[in-house]
C-alpha cells in the first residue's frame, strides 16, 4: 500500500512483473503510419512480405492528416521529378480521388484535403495486403543479440508483444531506435534550437475571392493589431494560406474551405509531454487571436 501523505517524497515506483502476450509474428513491422510509414508498408507487402503497420491514432497519414498539414512541397529539381515509386503513385492517386489540387504537374506541389488523404492511404495500404493496427502506441522494443526482433504496444487491449524479422521505425521521432539505445541529437548545431511549433486553422464557408493574394497585403494589418495589443503571436507574418478542395464538395469559390498556417511558438520540446501540452494550449489561443483580427 502507498502512503498518500508521503507521496511527495516518492521518486520512483517499481511496476509489478507481468506476462505480456505475444499476439503476432510478421516478416516486417512498420511503426508509424505517416507518409513514410504507410509507403514503407506498401512496398514490403508488394514484395510478398507479411507486413503489419502499427499506428497510434485511429487513421493513417501522420502529421499530414492529424496535423492538417494540407500542403505537399515539390518533388522536382528544376529538370526532372526526383521522387518516384509509391510516393509518386500516391500523389496522383490523391489527386484523382478528388481530394487535392495539384498546383503544378512538374513539381507535384499540392494542397490536399486531410480526410481524402486518410482514405487514399487506407485504400492503398489495404490493397497491398498490409495488416493495420490502429490506436496502438509503440512503447518499447524487444532485442536479442544486439538486434531488434519485436515491439511492445499499449492500447485498450492492454500491453502486447509483436515479433518481426524486420522492424522499420517510421515514428517520426525515432522512438523505437532510441528505446533500442541508438544515439540521437536534437535541434540545430550550436544551440540545439528546434523549429517553431505551429497549428493549422481550417475554416469553412469562406469567400476565397476576397482573400489577400500576398503577404504584403496582410503584414500592415498584423503590425497595426500588434500596436493595438490585439496580436500576441510572436511573428508578423502568416506562413501560408489557401483554398482546400474537398472531394464531392461544390466548386464554389464564394463558399470554400480555407487553411491558415500562421501560429508560432518557440522553444517547444517535442519529446516532452508537458512542453507539447503547453504548445497545444498556447497555439489554440493564438488561433483565436487570428480569428478575432
């Protein structure tokens, strides 16, 4: 029994020993269902490997969908397309699905609808024969003779082990590799500063014909709002904005979906749950500041 009166002095607790059931064995286990993860899983399955894709959220796409990233940059070096294979196939599949506006057929840069991407990711993954495990967080790895042979996941079903001949870490933060003891670094050289944290806004029923075309039209208004104490965001610019075309939605520029990427928060540690929690709260407050101005 724990003495609640003295719990402030407790520094560590030892978990009880428990048996973890092994619930599966695969040729390839891909940890993380973001753009790199679901594409890696498709590639493995198409080569005949028994493949499992593990994703912490209830859908695929990673930051591109969960974070409403909505923009894909170019895959073109000025002379030729430099990214091919399943990635190239996916971009065209997303456009043909009706959930993306490809701005340039050479660069393949596009604005996409996150919900459409979720469906395309899911369809392509299942067509390849990949087994998908959603709502499951990879919490540890299993090693033998200096080699990862499996993972441990935590979910509503409890703590479970899954064995694999090949483990691919596509978690975005290298979670599996770090738990296996791999060396890592964070931030830029010199001061270890990280990229600012941003949160996207998606608005509906927007008359896109009245939206400013360039930063030069917006920045004077932001500076005025800052002078009036109405703009607390630590930047005087919006990073990007534009129309998002939804599959099946009427093509009405006077009533469209609009994304805005203009929040900004410095010194966020993506490996700290407290830092991430504060970032979510702060940037949602910044969104309200934008909407009010």
